[in-house]
């Protein structure tokens, strides 16, 4: 499974970090950060491969700008 974060579009609401702090935190620039993710050089998105979705689906569902994607 893969979690994708379109970080450039992040508005910094903090929902993901509040709901799923194991995977998300707020960075110094005011945007959220997907912990352990790598940047896809083609898209610029941050991506993280995971075995279990855990709280990431809730984080994605809570994002007001729908920039967190969970691929199962």
C-alpha cells in the first residue's frame, strides 16, 4: 500500500498530524510532513510504502483539500 501526499498543495490545517501522529507531523514551514516518505522525482509528491494503512485513511478523509491519497 502507498500513501501519497501532495505537499505543495498543503494548507497546514494540522488535521493529519492530530489524527495520525505516528505518520504525520507539522513541519517548520507550517505544512504537514509524511514521516519517512520519499519525494517522487516525477510528481514532486511525497510517498511512503506501508504494510498497513492504520490511521492514514482517517488522515486522508479529514484533509480539507484532499491531498492525501491511500492506494491499497
